[in-house]
């Protein structure tokens, strides 16, 4: 419990790191902060050309189907691959100054999270343009899914950031793993296209129920099933626990290893 | 759950820091596999040795006390400070600190070059654990202290390195903490700003903050700290008042340098025997490094006589004579004349000439006068087996104060035969009420 108090004392550090990250990210570029929106839109365009125009998957309004899953995926991906750098990239701070080490992964995930929330503005615009409309009752569940995903991403980031310090290869391994992980998660396709005999494997994937929930809310305009939400929350809490324990065990030796 | 061992100081105790038999080891890898083959085969991966940098250190610091950790490079003092800040954790023993800790080990942590000075103050201060409100309260003090008012809204990348450090230091020093840990950072900015930092440190101390400093600047330790700990090879070699610990440490450093010189000389003599036997100028090959200015200053501080050199010529006796009564003395009036007598013996027949130098320094470190026989006479002095050098200073012309005289015999500006720092301490008094640092010969003519 001590850690919560300490993190609360250091809340300003978390916020200022998030601010610095969000503001500093596109500093110096011509379009600046606009890249936050432009980047996912361009990626959406590429995937849409490949999977809707060329492969013709027959999913109605595929761009929306894809986009509501892709934006949360970017958040997850950022926490995973970006997380590898969030301790080793801050060598000078870690080796020279004391602060609760948890601040680094937390602020990293928080910054990815805020980035996603900003992109949700674009999602709502696209939902509006597409004419699909919004189910207010379903939208109420959206913050719940956000929190659930935040828990999961934090756990992932705890693991990725701390293990990379001792095993630098992880950074490169995760580059490939994250790509495979995306294709093994129903981001580009629906869960119903997965052959039934493999579906239990997909259910072990913590991102599957989260993506499903987003899609239920924003694409199918239905309230997500309670079982899906609980499933996601359950996996998220497990990952966060493992992540925190790993991080807590390894953090004492960060300064020596860096 | 492998939580950090929580340790507490009894609330009744007035100790702010307790360090209990702390030990710390590092793994030293002999050969970390670098080639692809080695990496693939994991060859030599685990070939390492444990090196204990701290071998059981214990001390306590009372609230409001300031301590200094001194020792040569690699003795473990910085590691100890890092353990105290909880950047690293001890392998054995524990460290307890009561109250909020702030460490000034890294200045300008987290500065972003593209952001303004003001924004960076917020980022930097937040890393020290300050909340937004606390920073809001301090920001004016920080800006005032840094003297960067007009630049504070410019991006930090446009700052000069001095401005950058000033800003960073201002943030660090304005973090109010119960315990302040400092690693060698008072050398920031120009002399003016340094003095300001120094005064601020004193102010912080007088406000009851407990301070631990790691420093090579022994005079800072002496001026700020109540206690000094000399750490040698991972244990506390000496502890006590800085006035007693620092001279011991200095002596040890000096004697260590002497040993190194001696060894070097022996090696050179061996070389000499092998290669060039009848070269008269052989001693010019012997390089004995002079002490640099900082070291000299430290020696001054201690006030103890310190000698070094290869002693091919050795100063065996020296005294200062007050010519007003022809007696050996260290008390002079500023109108008195003085004679310095130095006797030497020639230990190495190959040396035939040398230069004699003298330096007069006031006790606060102001160099008053230095000269040598080469400057004054244009040539070296030719040496006898046993010789005497006399220097007349008529009149002394120094004003009231304590002065220190260093004497040395060297070959031109090359190898040092024998140098004695702090050889003579003399005090000068002035019976009249004229005032200054130097009394030029003068007379008045009123027409």
C-alpha cells in the first residue's frame, strides 16, 4: 500500500512526463500534433485498401469495423513495444535520481492512453460520417472497457519494461511478437471467422475480449456481454499482477544493470 | 512479495539517517562475450567476479547535522550515496532515512531542450517529487535564484551551458527536503553563483535540513560539514570533525603519491643503469609531477608541512631571521626586515646546478609574492656538497596577517628536487593604523 501513497506523492511527475511525451513527440514537425490523428488515419487507409478493396472480405462498412479495433490495438502495441524502452531509455534518470520506478511505465501507458482517447474523437467523427449512429446505452460501457484495457496494458508494460533491462533482446523479439499478436487477435477480422477448434486459444488472448467489447459498443451498437467484460477484466488483472510482481522484483537492480 | 525491507527509525530518536553495516557488491565481468560466436555459444557469459565496494559501513546522522564523505576515486563513497537515495539497494544491512529525501546527484534531470525554462522547471521539480502546488509556490524563488528572469520563457536549447546548469541547480536547491544528499555539484556557474549556492547550502543547513555531501572539494566539506567520514577500500577509515579527518586523509594521499614517485624513480634508475650510464643530465628524464593548484590549496588548508621531491638535493635546515633583533622568529612588524636561511646537502653528484624558489601566501590563499633565483639573477645557482642560501627581504612590506612560505629547489622548471609547502608560518603585525595588503615604500612631500 506504501507504493500507492508514494505514487500519489509523485503524481505531478507522472503528469508532467505524460505532458512532455505528448507535446514533445511531434515537436519540430510541420504538422505537429496533427500527426496524432493523421498517423492512424493513414494506417487505416492502407489496411482498408488491402482487406476491403483488394481482398473484398464483404464486411459492411469495413473501415469502421477495422478502425474501432485498430485504435485500441495501437494503444496496446504502444504499451508493449514502446514499453521496452521506457526504463532503458531513461538511463540518466534511473541511475541518478530516486523516484518510484513505477512512474516510468505508468506515465508511458498513460501517455499512450491519452493518445488513444484523442483518437476516439476521430472514431466518433467517422461513426458520425458513416451513418451507423450511436447507442447511448452502449456508450456508457465505453469507459469500463477503457479502464479494463488500461489495466491490461499497464501489466504488459511492467513486464516489457523491466525484463528488457536484463534481457535486451526482448526489444527486438517483441517487435515480431507484436506483429504476430495483431494477426492472432480479431482486429482485421471478426471472432466468428476463427475456426471453432482454435477459439479457446483466442480466448486466452487478453486482447480478444477487449476488441470484441469495443466493436460491440461502436460497430454493432449493442451493450457488450457481461461475460466478455468480466473475461477481459479477469485476464487484465492477472497480467497486471504478474507484471507488478516482476517489476517489483527486478526494479532494485535497474541502476546497476543500466 | 519481495517488497523493499521497510525500516524505521524510532520516532523518539533524533537520528535522521541510520546506516547499519551496509555492504554492497558489484559483478565485474572479465570478458563479456562480444562476437556473434561468443554470444551464440554463451561462452564466457558467466565469467565474473564479485567485488565488494562497501564492506560494512555504519554511521548515524542526527537531524540538522551535515556530514561529508571523502575518499579517493572508487573508494565507494558515491555508491554509498546512491544506496542512501535508494537508487540502488544494499546486499547486506540497511539504511533508514527519516523524512523527505532529496538528492542532488544529477542536475537538470528530464530537461527537454525544446521546452521553455519555466516548463522545464515544472518537469524537473516534479521528478524530485514536488506536487504542482508546491512548484507553484516555489517557482518565483527558483527563477530569482537562477537569475534567468528574462530568459525563462525561451526554450532551454537556446541557453548557454552555464545558464542551463544555473537553472538546474536552482530547481534542485529549492526542493525543501528533510534530508539532502549531494554529490559533487557545487562547482556550478561562475564564482559569483558558486558563492550564492554555497550560502544557500548554509541557509538550508541552518533551517534544520540534514545534509550528506560527497565531495573532492575538501574545503567545502570543512566549511559545511559537522562531521567527515573518510572511506577507504569500502570501510570507514577515519571519522570525526573535518578539521581532524581531512589532514589525515591529505597526508595519506600525499604519502601515497610519494610511494608512487619513489617507485617511478626506482624504475627510472634501473632504466638508467641499463641504457645511459654517463649522461650528466640524467635527472631531467625523471618526471615528477608538480602538485596542481587544487591540491596545493588543500595542503594550505591543513597548515601542515608537506614535502615532496626526489631529494637529489635535500633541504636540511631552514629558518627565518628577524633582522631587527637578529633572532630566528616568526613574528614580524611590517617594517621589519627578514632573512631566510636555507641549508642543503647534495645527495646526487650528477646534479650541479639548481634553482631556488620561494612563495609567500597569505593564510586565506592569496598569493602575495613568488620568485626564484633564475628570475632574479638570470642563472641557476651552482651547488656545493653542503651549501647555504640566504635571501634578504628588506623591509618585509607585508601588512598585518598570517603568511605561509613555501620553499623549493628545482631544476629550472623541470624536476623537483625538494619542495616544502607550509615551511614557515609567520605572523605580521602593524603598529600603525594604515591598512591594506601591501605597504609600498613611500614618503610624503607637502609643499
